[in-house]
């Protein structure tokens, strides 16, 4: 999956800004500092359910695959990243808002 033309120009800035957090435990520890959580489309249903449970009220974006995350951010075998609050993270959230996941009721 290719990045949308809207998000593609800011991906290098996201990486250079150092606002990307990786790892379930780290994301859970720093959830109050996150702008949003970005999950891969190839994340398992059980893990997806856990992410929705762990981050209530936080925007969850589902876009890209594990291979896309490796190419965009340089993290291999990563299916879950968080972006810490910053202007570039806010800009990314605005551009990816149409891929937001709504939790089941």
C-alpha cells in the first residue's frame, strides 16, 4: 500500500522529529503523551481489540502494513506505533483522519 499523497511529504519529518514510539509496553506507559496510535492493517483481530481497549479516547489510525512501517520508519516487524504530541504528529493525524478506527460499542 502506498502512502496517500497527503501523508507522503511529511513522513521524513515524522521520522526525523523523533516523535515515533514503538512497542506495546512503551505505548501503554506513555499514552498520555501520545497524539494518536497508528496500527497496521495486518494486525491480528485480538491485538486490534486490545489496542482499542488500552487507548480509550485516543485516536486509532489503521493504515499501511508491516512492510510499509519498515519502509517509512525503519522499524522491522512493527505493527503498532504511537506518535507523541507535536505539530508534525498533529498534521499527520489531520491527514490520516479518514482511516480512523471507531471502537465497537
